[in-house]
């Protein structure tokens, strides 16, 4: 396999096709529309299901229906569209159905703008719908990682019977870079034993999220919590750069994490003991590794393209061991490496490094 | 032993439909949701569809429809059954996908979803229970509530100047090219119930033949929230609902005759 120059949205779409996507339902919204456009042709070509829904509300409920059949199903949208999908996402969680949702985040609140943003960190990790659950959230920082995470997303969704969100920002969706696509996987053949297919020569099956009795609803919730605990244990993912002897630990995800990498490199060149941790999973948050690194570091700087939403998770992971500072841009502004470098130097100068 | 054996001249004229689960329902006494269930189950049986059917239950008094039918089933968010059914049908084109929805569900919160399945000619069948009220939440005004009708959220009677007039959804949906069979029937007496059964059979056949979207609207009673005794509630359908919602065939695809 060789690398080709690929645009993020198209790469995600093709990666989904190759991961065995059987049905896609979506609605146009910048900056993810190319994904839908690409699949409109590609899925039809392959005789798989593609449908442009009348709204994101309908799209997610089509996903809900198609997921009931045990198929690999996906939708994609961007921030305002994901807001509309939250009802359906909650039902999907309440019915324990696997599916993949791509969120190419843009500036908000409201209609906001179409620039890259990470302002929906809370939305994807905390409030992906009413009720007590978290989706699995993967945050790619490059086109290649987006491709790799699509395959992972489907596998995790099937493994845990849970929804997986691919939380990319507009930058990942829109930029082109060399990347390698995986080979085409065959469509999965075996239908899971909970799927709706028509009650032929078997008992009928029911998929519902309704548990009228408090005890039953609680039992179901405990079951989901057990699953989420398992996910939390198994699936925390992050990558690191120069953390071995880091006094200042920089943490950033997605595009912000990638730019922070350049800033950390520059800081190292200046002789500062700075390292980077980039969470790849936003939920489960890589709290184990962050806590370990906090044991050796003297301070932490969080960099985001929002007003500091992930700071809460970092603080929880660190548990007050070391001070946590924040640098971020909002409104769709992507921070420059030298801005982050300045923030690093500022935080670094305030560290009380033990000698 | 001999005493309990049926004499040879007796024959079975009515059986519990196989597709109807033998469980108590949560419907109020005299509610015609039960009749609609029986008709649908009989139609599924008669067409041999029990093993192919996938039912989408709504949010409303019939939310537990998935317990009452012996077919594969799921439960949609309020108003979204048509979208969910779309996802199911696209994945299971050989199955028979049925939504069962109330008037609040279908005409109010789910107005967009039902219009778009009709527009796309989605090969699904909808059983639409119009009881002119939000039954499950305790009798609030629906878009189908009659002018002057008292509900818990229109205690002085529906004022059409402020809240609009009833939406006749069968007439609306008949406008879409993708709609193959759209009819309204009533459940207030035996003759009409028989017609309703026939319509449900036809609607399912329309789906089997892949002609497009099919829907049977059924005028149905809600004695509890109308505050009327069950028998009187049937009269109320005839006297008050039928003038607003005339039973009839609003869209019948040419090929329906051949079914
Ligand atoms: C999103 C959402 N909004 C509101 C409700 C509350 N709710 C439950 S049933 C219902 C009305 C159902 O009325 P209808 O569809 O006419 O069914 P019926 O009970 O009359 O058969 C409402 C508003 C809900 N469950 N979900
Ligand atoms: S509230 Fe009305 S619609 Fe609901 S079960 Fe009772 S009578 Fe039927
Ligand atoms: Mg009603």
C-alpha cells in the first residue's frame, strides 16, 4: 500500500466503506458535507445503503433503525447537527446498539461558524443525550489517524454494543495530507443474536429503551455502568512526546494537540523540559497515564480550541497534585505554534522545579 | 371426555390471532387501541407475515405495542417511528416494516418524519390511531383535537383562532407521489371495523408489492381522556370526529386494484 493525498472527510468516508459500512444516513452541514457527498456515490456503487435524510433528527433515527438489524451503520454531522441528534443518541445508548457517529466540530454556540473548533468537548463527552451514559469518543489529530480510528470505531462499537463518536474538528475534515487507506474488509456475515430480522423459526426479539419499573431501569443502568467501567479500564488511549523527564506536561487533543507538538518541540530546542500528552480517547479520558505523568511533573498546561473544557478532566485526573494552566482560542481560531510556545514559557517560568 | 368434544357440525369461527401476544394490555377499558391491535394481528396472520414483520412502536399509549404483538419489534422516540422504520426497511427490504403511531406522535412531533416517508415512497405501512387527543400524557390538546373540544390544555375548548384547526393528515399525505395507499377508516361500529380490517390487509399488500408508502388512519376512542363512557365514546366518534375526519380513500395507487 502507498500513501495518497487525501482530504480528511473523504478519507473518513472511504475508511468507513473499507471497514464494512453497510448503511449511511446523513444531512449536509459544513465542514463535513464532502463525507456525505462522497458516500452518496460510493455506497450506491457498492450497492450498499445511502440515504440523505430530511434532518439530523431523522438521520440518527434511521441509524437507530438500521442498527437494530445488527449492521455496521454510520452518520456524520457537525456541531449544530449533533445537537439535533442527541435525542436519538440517547435512545441508541438506551437500546445498547452499536453505531458510529462522525462529528466534524465547528465554531459555536448557535449557528457559530464553519471554522474548526473543539467547543463541543462537553457535548460529546458529557451530554451526548439525556440519561446516564457516555459514548466512546475518539479524537484524531491527522488524516491518517482519522482513517485508523474509523476501523477502530466500528470494532469498539461492535465489541461493546455501544456508540462510538469520532470527534474531529473542521481542520481534520478539511485538510489534505498523505495517508494510507486500509484494504477493503469483507462485509460482516454473522447477524448478532439480538438483531431484528423477522421472527423466523425463533422467538420474537424486542429492542427498547423503556423500563417502566424503577428497579428494572436501575438494573439496566447498572448494566450500562458495568460496561462503561470495562471500557474505561480497557480503552484509554493517548500518545506522548518527550514526557520522560518533563517538568511541564502539555496536554491537547486533535488539532490543538498536533499544534502543541510543534510548540513542545520548539520548547525542547530552547532547553525547557516540556513534554506532550495527546489524548486519543476523550471518553474514556486517559486519566491513568496523566496521573502517572503528574507524579513526575511540576506543572501542566492544557491547550484547546475552546474555553478550557478538557481542563476539568485533566484536573480530575491530576487530583490537585500539580498546578494546571490553560491556553486556548475560541470562535474557530486555530492557535499558532508560537502562541502556544509563549504559553509554555509563561507556565514554565512559574514552575517550582525541585532541584 | 366426550362431553367436551365439539359436535362435528361446529367449526372455529374466531381464534386468538397468532401474531397477538396472549398478555394483558395496559389499555383502558373500552379503548379502541385494542381493536386496532387485533385487526393488525389478524391481517399479519392472514397474509402469513408473522415471521417477516418488524413492528416499530411509538411513544404514546401504544408504547408497549412491542409486548402485545408476537413479531420482532422495537420502540422509537416520540414521532420518529417513520425514520426508524426507514432504517429498518432499507436494511431489511424483504421484511414487512410497520409503524403504529398516535395522532400526537404522527401529526405533531413527528409531522416531518411521516411526510418524508410518504415523499420517498418508503415501503413501510403505518397504522395511525387518531383519537383527537394526547392519551398517554393525560389528555392534552393534539393537532387533531376538534374545534371547541375540551382537553386538559384547552380547558375552555379548542380555540381555533389561537391554536389552529385540526390537521387532516391523510389528506396531506395523499399529496405525495410516493404515497401508494392512504385511507381513513373508523373503529366506532362493526361495519366500520370490518372496513378497517380490509384496509389494513390492503395496506400490507401494498408494501408486499413494493408499491410505496401505505397508511391506514383509524378514528379511535379515548374514553378516559374524553371523559365519556366507552359506548358513548363510540357515538362521539361518529357524531363529532367523522364530520371533521371523513373516512375515505385519499390515495389509491392504480396497481392496488390488481392486488
Ligand atoms: C420528546 C418527547 N416529548 C414528549 C413526550 C411525552 N409524551 C408521551 S406520549 C405523548 C402524547 C402521545 O399522544 P398520541 O401520539 O396521540 O398517542 P395516544 O397516547 O393518544 O395513543 C407525549 C406528548 C415524550 N415521551 N417525548
Ligand atoms: S388513555 Fe385513552 S388512548 Fe390511552 S389507553 Fe386509555 S382510553 Fe386508550
Ligand atoms: Mg392520541
